[in-house]
C-alpha cells in the first residue's frame, strides 16, 4: 500500500502544477526519463487498483515524452502548457513533418480528457479506461524513443 500512497501524492502534485519549465541543456534526457518513470508509476498504480492515479500518470508519461521529442527537434518554450505541447506535437511533428503516424494525433488531447476526469471529477476512471491510457502512453513513448534513437 505504500506505493499506492506514492501514486496519490503524485496525482495531487499534478493538480497543483499546471505548467512546467523546460530547463535548457539536458531537458531532452530529463523529460524522457520522467516519461518512462511516469509510465512505470502508471503500471504500478493500475496493478494496485488505483485507476485514477494510473490514468493521471499515463497522461503525464505521454505529455513528458512529447516535451522531450519537441525539444529534440528544436521546438522549445520557456513555460510549457498542455494545449501548446499538444498543438505542437500534433501539428508540427505529425501533420506537417509526418515524423509520427496519424494514429496517435489525438492521443494527448484524448488522454488529457480522461486525466481531467481522474483529477477533477466525482467520477472514477474505470479499469478499462486506465488500461487504455497506459496503452496509449506506451505507444507514444515507443514511437518517440524510436525516432529519437535514429
């Protein structure tokens, strides 16, 4: 149950901070590490039956992966917000440059909608929805890692 408490604390932190600052220099590696760590946390939360926390962490895994790959391609901004990252990832890297498949174009916005239910609604995220969040995060991170390794 200790890990479950850690998931809940991470979830609370995510609510408190709606923007992040991308550090110059090693931001790419730092955000990929955060993406992988949040994906691992999402899986652990899911296994512990903490589906709201799993959905939250899965979204942040995908979001932080998107931040990393945007930085990899030189797209940076001092203060990042969710709408900007989603628009740049989808518009610049998927639609215009065709770096990623169109299949994942709406993943970040769809995942944020589920995360919003997990964080701000009286409803709870279902087991199926949490699993779907994790699957989408896995797909995005796998595609991002593949592109960044080239």
